[in-house]
C-alpha cells in the first residue's frame, strides 16, 4: 500500500504538534506516517503490530496526509488487507486517537454491513485498537464503543451467510423476483396489515406492511449491488409465489428484515449513546443510560397513541358524535354497483393479467376532486396539521413549492381507486391460486411517465403532477450498479425502469395510496429547511402558549452572548428566566432519523451551555433585560430547555438541559390535563386550577405527568434470530393498567377541560385508546 510521506507537523495540526513535542522532550526520533506504518508492518503478527505501536513514538503528519491515509483505510478493509488496515488504523490512533476514532464512528467505518457483512478485517482492527488503548488512553466512552463494535461483530458471520443466501436466491430469480416481491408488499398495504405478534418471527405475517416495505427496500439495494437490476425487471412475476406453500419470497422478506435489524444496531452504536454486549444467546444492544431509552420509547408510545386517537376521532365522526364526514369507499360503492369493474379487463398477452382503464366519468372525477377530506383521509390530514403546528381544518398546508396537502390527498384517492378496482376484480375470481397469480401479475402497474402524468392530471395541474412525480420518483441513477444511495420505498414509491426503450415507472398503487406522502414530499422538497426560525410554526406555537400563560416572551432575539447571536426564545415570569432552543425535526421512523434528531438536541445543548454560563453573571442578566425592554429584576433564576417538534427524547436531560416535546409543553402551559379517552374524565396535573410557574418547573424537573408516565414503563426485550445467534434490543413498554392506576392516584379529575383549538393536541395516556 502506498502511504504519504511527511516532512513534519503542519501548522495548526494538534496531533502533529503534540507528537513532535513529545519526541523533542524525550529525544526520540521523529516518525512521519509513512515511517510509522513501515515500522508497524515489520511486526510478524497483528498482535505484535499492536505491541509495536505502543512502543513507537507518536507520528507527525499534516492534516492533508492524515486525511489521505484515512480515506484509503476503507479500501483496505473492503479488500480484506488486514495488515495494511491494522497498521493504518494504529498509525492514526497514535497520531490523534480520539479525533480519528470519532471520525470512524461518525462515518460508520467499522460497520460490517459496509463490506458485505465480512467482519474478519474489522475484528482485527478493533482488537488492535483495544490493545493499543491500554497504553495510549482513549476516553472511556470510546473504549466502550470499541468493545460494543467487537461484540456486534460476532453477528457478522451469520449475517454474511444470510446476505449470500439472499444474493443467490435473487440471482436465480433475477427476471421476476423484484416485481413479485413488490406485488406481495403492495398487497399487505392493500389490506392495511399491521402485523401479528402471534405469528412466528420467521413468517411475513408477523411483520407490518411498513416493515415489509423496509424489507423490500433492502432487497432492492442488494439486487442493485449484487445481481444487478435489469431493463426487464418490471416485466415478469413468478407464479410460484402464488402457492399456499411458497417459501422463497417469504423467506427473502424476513431475511431482509434480519439484516435491517443488524444495520439498525450498527447505526445505534455509531450515532447514539448505545452499547452492545455479548450474551449466551448472541448480542444485546441497550442504551448506555436507561433513561435515554425510556425517553425514546415513551416518544414512540405517545406517537402511536396519537395515531389511535386520530383513528378513534374518525370513528366518532362515523358514529355521529361529530358532523359526519363522507366515506370515500362508500362514495365509490355506487359506481361499482353501476358497473365500474367493467373498466378492469383481462388481457392474455404477453401473459394473462388484469388491466385498468381509468374511466372519464364526470361524477367519479368530481368525487376524486372534492376539496375536503373523506373519512378515511381525516387521520392523515389531522396528523399532518398537528405535526406541522397548523390550525385544525386547514387544507392549504404547503408540502412543497407547488403542492398542498389537499393535492396529495387527491392523488392518493386516485391510487386508492385503482387499488380498490384491482381488489374487487380479483374477488370475482373463484380459484384461489389463479386469484393470487393474477394479483401478482396485475397489481404493480408499469406505465410510461407520460401516461402517469396524464393520470395525475385528473386531480391536479400538469405543473403539480410533474412536481409530484419528481419528488416521489426513484431515479434510474439510484438503481444503477455502484450507486451508494439508501432507498426507502415509502419515500420514493415511483420506481423508474432501466429499460432503454422508454421512461417507464413501476407503481405499487396501494403503497402510494396508504403511505404518509405528506411526510415523504416535505422531506424530499426540503420545505422545512427554507423556513426561517422566526417563521417556524412550532416556535411560534410555543411562544404563543407562553404568552397565554402570562410570560414575557421574545422570539428569535438577536443579542450577542459569547459570540452567538440569535436565541430562539427568552421568556420570563415570577422571577424565573427561561431560555429555550427549538428543534423542528420530523418524527424519526428509523435509527438513522433518530440519529439526526439527536444531533439537533446535541447542538441545542451546546447553544444552551453558552447561554447558561453567560447568564450566571447577574450583570449579564441586567444587560439582557435592558435590551429586551423588560421590567425584570436581576438576578433571576435561569432555567433552560430544548423543545422538539417530534416526541423522541421527551423526558430526557441532555447535559444540564431538559428535553421536552412542543405539543406536551403547550398542553402544560394552556390546559394542564392529560386525556384518558372517550367516557373517562381527563386528569389535571397543574398544582391548582390555574397555571403557575411551579407547574413548568415541576415539568422540567421530570415531575408531574412525566414522572407518572415513566413510572408506568417497564423493561422489555425484542429480538430476531440471525442463524443460530440472536440479536436483542433492551427497550421499555408501558403497562396500561399501571398507567391508569397512577393517573387516578396522582391527579384529580379536570373540571370543564378546554379542548385544543390551536392545531396542537393534548397528550393522552396509554389508556386512552379504544
């Protein structure tokens, strides 16, 4: 391996300077990176190489030379060049161990999944790094990270076997596998499959439609990087998958889920405060601080709870408790009775399959273009408005440059219609095997882009249709061999074919109809990123609630504090100054997205550390109050808080700063009760009938309703087998009976509770769902 020559430390390179200073003090000869590696490669074994690294003086290098060596390291690992990989790693760790190990962790360099699950070279690297850490100390958290990677690498062997088996099965069915798998996943969305805990983990029935979509995404990436995705990938399906005893495609989906779980574990170790430990059965992944996992899991429990509440709200509409919304399926029933299935025809060439011709019936087109939600769409619309802190009932929420939430609902109606037409036509086929065969062959539509564009123009303008296709499309460049791009089917459900004869798109209609397109489009368009902090609806909603609760409030205040200018929110009441940083991230649907949210919280911690230190000086407080124009007396008590749009980390303390969720904070400020579902009185958690500052202080200290929620959570484990080993995750679950009991014991019933009217939602206990 070529290594860069160095002529000494560069100015500004701390690792180089420190190595040079030590060498001068001890009269040791200076070593550049090349000489250091050359000395290490003289060792007869890898273990001897680690011992040699301990004896050598720290090398010197310019920043560019160290970066060049680091960038070569991944190639050494991929080539299984163990000696050069270990020598390069040891040289970087001797140069500046903490910095370069942090870089390896951030980049995911030590993940077996990056190298086809071949963990052999990585095991040698980690073992050598741990041996070196005995004499070249690393921070304890980095040593724990290396130990965790070492533990998780024990699953690389079983994962490699699973991965090779997947590749072999996909190769054997290259012409039909992906379309068959996509049709199977589409069918799970068509029936709204939520998964069954009673089913065995080796069966697809155990897993939800969303989890199966993630499995397909993994199989698509494996196909891209292995057998390849051909021009005729979306032409054929495999009729054998229609057999009641079929096992190949079911096992492909479940094996992909196994790999997804391992990759999730890798992401948790690399990007979040988690650790891995060897167990007799395999590996256990857990949070370093159990309270971190408790806060994460509480956030997911609350998010799931709100989905159930929104669904229950739809049922109340249906039951007549509120003005009744029309049902889209009921609206379609009259058209089916009038012969709508005649527009689904049976074609025999090149294979027997059903084909839909969308009818240009004016009454049907009118239903598709209704400017308001149908009953089935209400939870999605309500959820999108709540998640973006918009007023209830709004239908003009912008999700991209041209598209509104109503445009997405209309597009989804179109694909819901197509899915329903396929499903009802298939129900007319008596033979169950033939029905399943026709379902596989028919339900993933493959259409020229121009046809898809014309189809969408039934419900939107050509410009909007173009933008929708662009934002939901998986481009051919992402499907080409060597494309190092992560794929998520629910974010990009329009899959472009690689057929050079035309621009064809594979469309799974049920997935398009029933995925959260509002989130997908907002993520793809980056619309949040172009919103100024002062216009952030989450920050505005929090500030409004603070004013309603009697605080002096200033948002996005530009004032120099230790070189930092803008602070999201200052607020003051009753001798307490609160400093709030707002972080508006999407609710995380994966460990990767959880990592992004956590990075924002860490950034907020840094920002609040500076402000809290500066405000500890009463004179600084007085200057701030004067600049704000407030009649407030210094010194005031200073409290900080990170407020997040999503529910992850609510209840956690990042350093000295509590992390709280915006909707829950707003509820504390303006309502002060927790809901318990239909027929049960809410429970008030304010100290008195009106809000007091002590209520907010209790909440930030983890008391009040947070304490009750955490007390109702108990440790649990979930896991999945990888061959003869088992990967488990330590989590928390909420005991519903305990939660109901604790609420009744801790809080009085609320008198005349105020219903949310501002686009927020009150938190509900886990007992609130029907």
